[in-house]
C-alpha cells in the first residue's frame, strides 16, 4: 500500500508544443496526432484525486532560451530553433489549459529531459517527505523515462500508469514502457494505481 502523505504526482511536459497539430514537436518530428490516444482525461482524474486527498502535485514544464544557449547540444541534434521548440514565454511552451497548475500545486521549470537536472525537484520532494512518485505525461521514452531513471537512482519508488503517458507513436510508447519496467518503475493500469492507496 502507498502512504498518501508520502506520494507525489509528477505531471511532465503536457505543453502545447508537444501535442497540438501546430505544436513544435508535432511539426519537427512529423507526429500524426490523429493516432494519439487520450491521455488527458485520465490525467485530469488523477489530479482531481490528488487534490481531493491533499496530496502533492508537481507540474513540470520545459522552457528554453530562444537561442538555445541553455542546451546547445539539443540544437545540434534537432531542428529546435527552426520550430521555436518550447521557447520561454511562447504559446508553444504553455501547459495545456485542462492540466494547467491549480492552486496549491507546485511548478518546476526545466531545460533538460531529466526534471531533476539543475532544478529544486529533489529538494522539494525531500522537504515533503515524499518516497513514491507517480509519473505521467510525455514523452514516455524521453522526459518521463529520463526523469524516472534519475528518480530510481535517488531511491524513489516510481509508478507509471500506462493510460497517462504517450510518445510520438505507439511503438515508441511501448518501447519506453518496456525500458521503464526494467527496475526503474512499476508500470500499471491506472485503475490498479487507485487500488494501491
């Protein structure tokens, strides 16, 4: 069983640029949004549950400087400048309205795939005596994976509900889930998660 007082929900990179038809990632990686499953509805329900039970919710978003001076290697590997990917202050970087931070929730802004890198996320979690992390968001095999891997190395008990994460296609999501299952996280159906409390 999970202790509610020791469990936090991390909502990772649910930003306009990651899923909207004209979003930077969608255009840059040629993602077919018509084939994307609805992960927003189960995520809203999870946020409702955590808020109703006065549990910690941490919203995490990615923002970059316009010239990508904060992560030059990313700009070398991807066409992020061309598409203004998650540029600070742009609509592309905004968290989508249904999942926008609510009163009492926390917000972490990162500039790497790993949400612990150069942020106060670990300090925040430790200050609240958090031991269990429920990771939801996008992409399964990128930011969710990188954040979960690092959390595992910090001895957090990580859980990833299948219906609350997505990648650029179904195959990449499945690959990400398989990698997460290897020690890093418990990968469960979202209904199983509710039964853990």
